[in-house]
C-alpha cells in the first residue's frame, strides 16, 4: 500500500473567522499576508452548499463526487461529512479517499480503460463497481469476477456541453445487447449502464434523452434475461456560472427528474457531479509581480497563469470572472500575463483595470474546478497553494498525498 508522501495539517481557518464569498478585500489581503501568494481559496461552506443544492434538485439520486476537478483531501473530508459518495478514476484518487477514511462501499471506479494494477488497487481498497465500454475491458474482470460489478458506459452522441465526453469513451447504444451477452459468457456481472452527457452542459436535453434511451435498454436487457441490471449512472455535466451564467440547477434538473420518474422500477440512480460541487467554491488569488507598457498597452505580470490555475482556460475552455481588488482610478484595457517565460502564458488581453501597483491582488471567481487540478510547475514555478477555509472542526486532520 502506498504511503502518504508527507503528512501535515492543512492550513487552519484564518484569524478572521468564517469568511463569506465574495470575500471582502481585507479578508483576501489577510489570507495572502498569512499564507502567501498565489492561492486557491476553497470554501468548504460552498462545497457543502453546492452538494446540498444538487441533492435537493435530484432527490433519491446518490451523488458520487467525481474527484477529478478538485482532488483535494479537505474537499473529500467535507463531502464525506455530508454523506456523499465518490467517483474515482485512478489509483491516486483511491489513495485520497482511503486516507480520508471513506467507506469503500461509497465509491465507484469509473475509468473505462484500466490496467490490471488500477483494478487491483481499487479492489484492494474495497471498491466493487467498475465501468467498462468494450469486450476487452469486460475481459479484464474475468479474473476478478467474483468481486466485481460492472456498469456499461454508453455514448449518446454529441451534446451541447462545453466538453464532449462521449468521443473518447462509451459504446454505441446499438452495441449494448451484444456486450451484455459477451459479459454473461465471461461470467462478469453487468449491473447497469452509465453515461456522461458532457461537462458544463448548456441544457439538460442530453441527460433527458440519455436517461430515456438507457431506460429502454435496461428494460430490453432485463427482458433478454440480464436480471442483474439495477443501476443507472447519469454522470456529471451539471453547469455553473462563469462569465456566461448557466441555467439554475433547479431548472436544469426539473426535466431530469421527470425523465427519471419514467424509468423502469427497481433502479438505483447515481450521478457523478464534479464541476458543480467544486467550481463555485474556488477563488483564485494572485499578485501583480511586474508591470510593463508594450505597444501602448499596459501589461501586468502575475504569480499565477496559464501553466497554473488558469490552465482551465486551455484544458476546460472556461472563461473566468477576473477582477482586481483595487477599484479606484480610471480603467484601461490591460493585459494580465502569467509568471513563466512562455509567450502563451497570457491570461487575458483586454481586461478593463484601474492602474495597478506591484503587490496588488487579482481575484478569479468560480475557479474551483479544473483549475488547480490542471496546473503544472512549468519553469519550476510552484503552483498555487490550495487553502481550504470554513472547515468543520470534525474534518481537522487531513493527510496530504501526491498523485501516483
Ligand atoms: C469528469 C467526469 C465527471 C465529472 O464531470 P463534471 O462535468 O465535472 O460534473 C464525472 N464522471 C466521469 C466519468 C468523468 O470523467
């Protein structure tokens, strides 16, 4: 079993006590004075609030937090405290939930393509439910078949989501009956279907279509003798506000609830929200470390950039709400650039900003998902520190792990 690389207590709640977003300028300055810059401030109250909002919008659906957008031990501990379930895709993520003492029965492993080592790591922890989308992958479970239950991941074509997750993974709907037969011949138990409608979905249309189609496939599968079909996993995709606002979650989920109500009986429904829980909880704080005027334009250089927290602009195609804490003075279109020597490391080219001083702070809102998770240490510049605030005392001790 891998050992934690190092053990430490994460930062405690700052002296200012509980902070409520959008934080006051003095609060953010106090955090930086105490913990340094750059920071990714993660508000555990907001993690809890998002979890509860989605739970209320999807009653009866087990919410498995997908660790990928913000694989942080404090987030895991916070959600564990809410009674959440978890969605894992790597052995490092298995380590994270194990260190947080999450019960393995509350976890599923949803990576469709796995090495035997990945399967064994998850099994050793106690995970039982895995995902596969082709005969090779089902075959990898033959040797583990007594202990494993499989969900078949189905791809339902392109969606209106910002990130399509049906191109790389998922079998065609028409392939499901044959895969159910293949699995039965191999002695591997298929207990249900899963899909991912794409991340940051613009509308619930894809979820609704996929739920209805999955219901039909489950009914047909049961009729063909696959009596184990008892789970439908409706994936993630639940959207959040960035520069463009998203559909409110209650409105987004209303048609999904209606589609779920029309499913065949005796189905456990699960979802795998990642972004919706993590994004609004994260506030990126960086510092102006240099200035220049180039071609008549004002440039500000920050200690965080495209290779750091703003990697989400590349990998996740997101556009964040960015502002300076200083608000006095006439605004001019300004360039914000990151700290590396690479010329692509430009965060934004035309942000109206007042005249800034070296040491001034820049804040990015709703940056909890797919930002610090995609950050690198390029140029050997350390990525932003994840600083959890508003933790519950019960989550006090958190083990820090490195990925593997
Ligand atoms: C990334 C991912 C998620 C989370 O998706 P969001 O759109 O962030 O909610 C859930 N399930 C799987 C299999 C994923 O790959």
